[in-house]
C-alpha cells in the first residue's frame, strides 16, 4: 500500500502545483509538458495526467477519514 500512497501523493503534488501556476501565472505546466499546448487545450497525454490526478484525489478522499483518525493499514505477517 505504501507505493500507492506515494503515487497518490506525487500526483496530488503535480496537480496542486499545476493549479497554483494556473492561478498565479495562467500557465498550465501539464499542457506545456504535453507539447506546448495553448492554455486550456488538451491532447491524450494531458488528459491522461489530469485523469490520474483526479483519480489520486478520489483515493485520497476515500482514505481521508482513516488518516484523520490516525489509523494505519497494516498487513499481517506470518512468523
């Protein structure tokens, strides 16, 4: 589960930074990395990134109550 947590965190950081840049400078970093697209324009790559960021937000939202309670997922190890 740790790999999923790291992937979710990385995608949320990408999304947050991208939206921060959009708000501050009207610059869409994802679109720029996807081939210098005009602001608001998309292609398959930028849509895939936006979908992954959205999916990461859903996963984080679902897991938020457990995190807020301080619960950690553990796996049973046979010894």
